[in-house]
C-alpha cells in the first residue's frame, strides 16, 4: 500500500491533482501514529503537514477560515491536517469558546470551503478515528505510566475525557451535516492501530485512483515488490 501510494503521489504531480487529507477524532485514537505511517514513504517535497492548534493572536483578528485557506496545497501536492477547521464545531463548541450562532454558521462556512476546493479540482479526504470512552481512559493511563510518554497526557485531556458524551453529540452532528457527496467522511474504528493504517491507506488509494480515472488520466502500472520479482 505504501508503494502504491508513492506511485499515485507521482501521478498526482504529473496530473496536477491536489489532495487535502483531514484527520479528526478522539484524543489517543492514533491520529499521530496514522499520519506518521502515512508520510514515511511519501515524497517529502510534495506534501505539507499542518498540526492545527488554537489560533494565534493575530489570526483572531482575521476571518476564522483564513488560516486554512493559506494552507491549501499547490497543484499536484498533498496537504495533511492533524486537526482542522472542524475544531470550531467540536472543541470550540463544547468548550464554549464561541457562541452557538458562530458554531452553527460554521457548518455553512465549512461546506462552502470544501465545495470550493472540489469545484477547483481538489480531492478532499476526511478521516474520523473513533474509540470508546473506556479505551480512551485505558490509553491515557498507559501513556501516563511511562515516563517517556507521560507528557502527552495533560490536565486538559482528562477534562475532555470527562466531557466524552458532549463531544460525542458534537461529533455525530458534525459527521451528519458535513459528510457530502464531494467530501465524505470515513469513520474508522480505531481500537487496532494496524487496522487504522490499512483503512487510511486503502481509502486514499481508492479515492486518488478514482479521481485520476474520472479525469481521464492513465493510472500508473503497479510495480511488484523486490520479493515478488525474485520469485
């Protein structure tokens, strides 16, 4: 799968197909691990990675979607988002950082943003990694038990964990309202990290191959691995 995605990445460069990949989901669901595995074999000059945090001071003075527009990839390249514009209808909604009118209006902003990208021949692929409240607590405690990973769990993570049901309501509404024909969500049961990687790679490969074929570009021939060639 890694080899095939690398081939398709080269085909995207040649055909100028740009891809936007969004990772959302629960804390400790494995977003970072999935992104790390995804990027290991990609051409580093043809993708960018954006770890989205709360807006900086000067960004608060601009339209809220501005910082995401500036992260849109160039023709043929891929942009990967660890968290994204969906923070407005998830953490900002649940934590009360914006009023209800703002996060409700954000749905139209988000759909319009993704509609504009796909109308301009971008491919938008969105993943939501889901784990249960019990598994999230188990992973938090496992991280805290190791001095080398303890730093990954903060007081804020436990506060969000206590609000799991509120986040679940927000996530379900988000997926229902923003899973469109042009930018559908791919929910992934994230109990198995290996299964997460398989679904992420498989979905990306399928979506890119389909988009290239729809645009009339010839798909690259699959090159067998060295092991298969020796046989």
